[in-house]
C-alpha cells in the first residue's frame, strides 16, 4: 500500500517538484504513472523508495511511515518492495542465476532456499534456459526480465518499475508490460512509470497523470 498525504517536495535549489500530492494505491492494484519530462515522476518514485524525504506531508509505504523511518530500518523496509530500473543494473561478472541469487545472498538466505527460489522466478519470467549465461549474452528484453526476476525473488508485496521499457525495443517492451500484468494477477501491487502511451492504452489499468508537480488526472481507461 502506498499513501501520500499532502506531500510536497522542494529541492534545495528551490524547485518545487511535487505540490500537495494526495494519493492512495491499494494492495493488489496496478498503476501507471505518466507525465511529461520534469512533471515529477522520478521524485515521486524517490519518495516511495525513501531515497528522498518530503519537504512536507506524509508518505506511507507497505505499512511503514517513511517520515519516521530510522536510517537503520531502511534496508528492512526496502526488502518489502522490488525495483526494476530502466538500465537493468545487472552485475556483468555474474551469471543470470547469480544476479538473481545475489538479492537473496545479501540477506543471508540459505543455499537450500536459493536453489529452489531462483529457478522458480527465472521460470516465471521465461528464462530458465539462460541461468548460466552472462548479462552481455542476452538481449535487452532478456536482461530486463532478469532484473524483473531479481525484483521478484524476495517475494515483495510491491513492484516499482521506473521506465522499465526505456532501453528495449517495442516488441520486447510489450512482453515486459505483459509480465508485470501477469505478476499483478498473482496479487503483487505494481507501479510503473512510463512515457510510452501506446503501451499504457493497451492495458486497461489505472493511470495517474502528473503535470508540473501535481496530479492532473487519475482514472481508468485513460486516453492521451
Ligand atoms: P520527471 O521524472 O517527471 O522527469 P523529476 O521528478 O525528475 O521529473 O523532476 C521534477 C522537477 O524537479 C524538475 O523541474 C527537475 O528539474 C527538478 N529536480 C529533480 N531532481 C532534482 C534535484 N536533485 N535537485 C533540484 N531539482 C531537481
């Protein structure tokens, strides 16, 4: 669950990136966030991930009040969500299996569970046959699917995808969005920032439009 109450974000140089945002994303929802460059999408994401704090107002994510979250509790909070980035952020010297396993190893999960969990999520994203490959041996779409598997491996209740199709071709982009939709059907909340209106209109989901730091519209069945 994500809840913003009267949230504003003003950067040190005086830029008002978000102005008095109120929004609620319930467990199990799928929401696209769209808006022109500079509209405040990245700032919104950074507040959700607790990379930035609001100047005023309250942000609550997965039961954590992020305003009051202690620094040492941030890792525990972050494990409740999975993040997919535009540039994949895979480790080039590790195999596909190890890239995904890494997210578990850093939290001291046993090898027995890693051997069961990693093949399972690679299966979900259709990459079972590529477990021993290195990222450079994969297409952009496949690399993004690895990053999706890595986001899923901790079984998070929320997936945040920031321009997940920004670096891949249109056909693969549709595939990634379909996978995110599929994951949502299993009950995971999914929030996707994108500027690809064609993709957004293919899926009948809630679309939150940001404009100059404010919520311009928030509706189902949105058309650009
Ligand atoms: P979007 O992701 O929709 O392109 P951003 O959230 O990146 O929008 O930016 C919103 C506004 O805040 C823009 O005017 C941008 O220049 C400004 N901004 C973003 N990050 C910073 C920062 N770290 N310092 C100052 N201004 C920033």
